[in-house]
C-alpha cells in the first residue's frame, strides 16, 4: 500500500490533490485541520495518530514526530536492508509528502506578542519536508500548492520523474531555509533592534538581464522576499530593463522621493548622477527646467517625474532621446505618443521606496549600514557667515537635497529650485566646485551652492565668490572651518553649516 502524507496550513488545492492521489491508489495520511478538511470533502483519511498508535499531544505541538512516519519517508527503496526493515517494522510506504508551514512571517508582520508568535514556529512540518527532500529519489515532496498538478501528471504517466522530484526537493530546502532565517531574524530584531549577528537576506531570482554593467558581463535581477525596490516598479513598455537601467532608476527615484510630492518635480539621471533636477508649477515646467540644467548630459538619460504624464508633456519628452521615462502613471493620450519611440522604456512606480539597510558587497564579503535618511535637522542649522534671506532657504534645502544624491566629492549649484550645475565624483573638492560653476555659467550669479562634505580649504569659497554665488550650504567639521568661515565673511558670502554629511561613494 502506498501512502501520501498531507499536512498543510495553506489548504488551497489540497482537496483536488488528495482526490487525484486517491484515484491513483494512494491511502491518505493526515493530521488535525487538514484531515478534517479532507473528510468534509468526502475523502477517506487515516489520521497519523491511528497509524502510529500515539495521540496528538501538547495542543497539537506533537503530531507527526514518530519513527513509523519518518521511517516510512526515509527508507531507501533501492536498498535491500532498508526494504527488510520496512517489512520487519511495518513501516508505511510513504511516497508523497505535501506540507506547508505555519505563517510565521505573516503573524510577525501583524505584530503578535512573542508568546503568541512562538506558536507559529512549525516543528513537525520542517522535519517532514527535510526528510522527504533528503529522500527525493523515492519520495515526492510538495511545499507549493501550484505543484500539485505536476505531481499528479507525473504519477498518472507512470514516469520515473526523478528530475521533477529533485527539483521539488530543492524547492523544499529553500522553503525551510527561508522559514528558519525569518524566525531567527525576527526574534533577534525584537530583542536587539540592530541587524542580527548572522545575516540571512533572502532574494528570489526574477529574470536574467541582457547583460551586466558591460556587455561581456552576465547579470541577473533578484527580488527581496521582504519586498524591496524592484517591487515598487512596473515596467509597462519597451525592452527589458538592463542592469544599469535598474541602478539608474533607483538613483532617480531616491532623489525624487526626497524632493517630496508637494510640488511637481523632475529628476534626470545619467550614470547614477542627477544631471538635471527641478521643481515647477506643472510637471511639464519641472521637466523643461530639469532638462535646461544640462541638456547634453540628459541625452540617453532616465527621466523620473512625480506626476502622471499627459499628452503635452509626452510630446515634449519625445523631442529628446530618453532611455526611460518613469512616472506614477501615464494618460492614454501620452501612451500613444511615448510608445512611438522604439528604444524607449516606460515604467510606473509607487512611493514610498523601501528604506532597508544599505549593503555593499566587497569581494564576497558584506558591509552594512543604516540608510542615509533625511536631509538636515532644522535645530542643527547654523548660519556661520553673513545673513540668509528668507527666499534663499528653500533653494539651500533644494540644493542640499540634490547633492545628497550626487557621487562624492559632490557640488550642486541651484537657483529657484532648479539645478544649474553639478560637480560629481571628483578626487578633490575644489575641482568639483569648478565643474559645477563652469556648467552653471552666468546663471551662477545669485545662486546657491551645496557641498556634500566640508571644505578643507578656503579655495572653494573663492571660486564660488568669483562666480557670483550668493550662499553656500555645507556640513562643516573641517579642522580649517575657521579659515573657511573667515574667507566667506571677507567675500560677503552667506554660509550655513548643517552638521550632517552626505558622502556617496558607490
């Protein structure tokens, strides 16, 4: 007699699966709620406790943990000694094990107290799954209800199905590994708050990318099971997103989110740096002002807007080669216009973006840090030179928001909530200042300048003065702060210290 052991929390499809197994001559073993579900469906079920002669105890904490059950799963049918043991011990010939686990992760998200949450740590389920997966050469292990039809088809065809059983075993080991990692991480978080001593990030491969950063590199996209950045994106039209597309999209949307949704805003990104950023009274105006900041660099870039795209804006977007347009939505008329460009990708996104820990892989090892949240804290702002007119404060915050998202050493020149010049990724700060001011040109007169970190020397202040910069915002903290402040006062430039640095190295 062949047995199938069914013990599932998620009962989707289990009745049809059990009925199919019965038609194929299997006897059904089951426990608790699963047994009741199957009996109510008119199926004949043998309770595990009847087979073992041992009752379910401790409010169901112990149901399947018995040598008869695990002997029936783990026996190697190809070994004569194991077959002899099965006969001598009267072990059931269990060929199918369908188990899924208590919903620990969902209950943790619901905020259950720890005493209650512990009851959703499955013991027998993972043990059954691992036993069946270990013996996949003889046993089908099924942890996903979507696999029920595949198992029934293989059994009906009478095929060996070794590759299917191996595939299901791998899926089973992932199932229990994720489950255990989730339990450890959640219980550690509740006690300590900080990241756990052992880190078990879990990602599911979504698809293979066309290539990595360069055509000779392979690439893959993995999505966090805890719903990371990729879950906020919905590619709507165009070729599949590449490795660089995803990286640039994140850079664009992270800045767009920091700008807030009170006003229409637009961010244009090239190689992860914002080459154009602006606010406007409308989405069209925001885009036009962002593009005006550096139309040359914007060629082939990524545009992100915090307002839906209408037809008028779509027609303006089509005047420039833009690889990706990302927006909360696209009007039907805009869709007709934008999809005329074959090498265009349209992506819908939603805020907020996840704010999990920031991780960097270094040759296989991992660095982890808290995300760089916020821009500045009002109570820590210090005007160290001159006076800042009220009308400049909004520009100073705007520029300091943008510079947070520029590769270090980073400088941003802005006026009227429009980026005029960006100096990114330079090895010395004064060179970043010169690049940003050169790009801004005459528009720098009366503008503000933001730096992601302190000025180590007064030379950057002197460059700003020559260009006509009206006010500077920077973190402060240099051993030469007094020299820098004194030079700003001599030159009549207002300067604000924020007390917070925004280095961005990768």
